[in-house]
C-alpha cells in the first residue's frame, strides 16, 4: 500500500476519548496507580518483579483484547487498558534496571528510540499521528504500542532525572508539571502543533504521576506524606472509577465523527 493511502483495516468509530480535562486528570491518576500498584504488588505483597509482571501482563492482554474487539470508545474498557498498561510499562523499566542491571540512561535511550520508531512507522503508513484518527485496527495497534513505550520511557526518564538531580518527590512533580504547562502555553499561545504537543505532554504525565504517587505514598522520612501504597492506590482507583462511570453515563468525552483534513502531523 502506498504511503498515505487510506488504511484497509477494519473501519470503526473513534476508539479513544476526546482530549478534555477529564482525559488528563484520569491519565495522571492512572499513571500514579501504575507507580503505586507496581510497588504494592512487588514489594508490599512480596510477589516480586517477575511474578507481578506476568500477572499484570496477562491482565493487560485481556483488557486489550476487549478494547480491540469493541467497535467504538467504551470508557470502562479504554481506561482499564490505560491503567494496566501504565503498570506494565513501569514494570518493564523496573525489570530492566533492577533485575538485569541496565542503567537508567540506557533504558531511557532505548525506549526513546523505540517510541520514535513507532511514530515513524505509524506516520509512514497512515500519514497521521492524531489520536482522533484511531478508526482502524492497524491504527489502534500503533496507538497502543506508542502508549506502552510512553509509559516505559516516562518511567525511565523520570527515575533518571529524580536520581541525577536528587530533587525529591514534590519538587520533581512541580518540575514536570511546569514543563507540561510550558508545552500547553506553546500550543495555545505560540502555535505548537497539536499532535506534537499532545504526545509530548502525554509522555511527561508519566513522571509527573509517578512523582505525585511517590510523594503521597512514601514515608515522611523519605520525603513523602506517608499514606502508603495501599491507601494511595485505593484513593486514585476509586476516583478513576467514579470519573469513568460519570463519562460512561454522560458520554461527555465521546469523539464525534470528523474528517482527517486537520489530523496530519506537519
């Protein structure tokens, strides 16, 4: 198929939500859960990285099967997939660094290259990286692969920055929040391409959410608030569930059918 030709994959309605404040709030909380839930299962419950990774990967496969089988955006299935892929993305980086001893600098580079290659292949085949164009199975495959690499990259880069600069959880969260705010200003004030701005912010929400999760869950002596991984994970999961239920009922974040004239990354 020549580059830019319409995808022959299974046609369907948009499989992702509209990018609203709900999207970013749930995304950041899902990222926080990815950090705290991984720690809870791995350390507090004593399952270890390998067993935790196998369990969460199996659950992710089930969620993605449901997601791919759906013909439209279903909030419960979509956000379950995001939460699970957040946990798995975190565990991939943790396995590389803790079990295999791969330096964070190396994992950061590897996942950055993997994400760039995914974007390059996606754009070469579809001529768009817009999440509003997720209307075929092939595009959805590219989308979820990119999502996985954003979580793995965000974990590695966030840990690298935190360890290199030794800023502490709260300052790290404020730093990543400030960078996301700068990207937002660059988009709305200076015309930064919407697709570029979206993916840049999406990557950075991973270390932002992780810093928030660590700040809430870690002991006061380590610079946190001492809520623990159980309380933090439960708090955010309940909030996510409430928001997803609200969106499922109201459909406030459902994407209306649209053309692709403004979707290409230029």
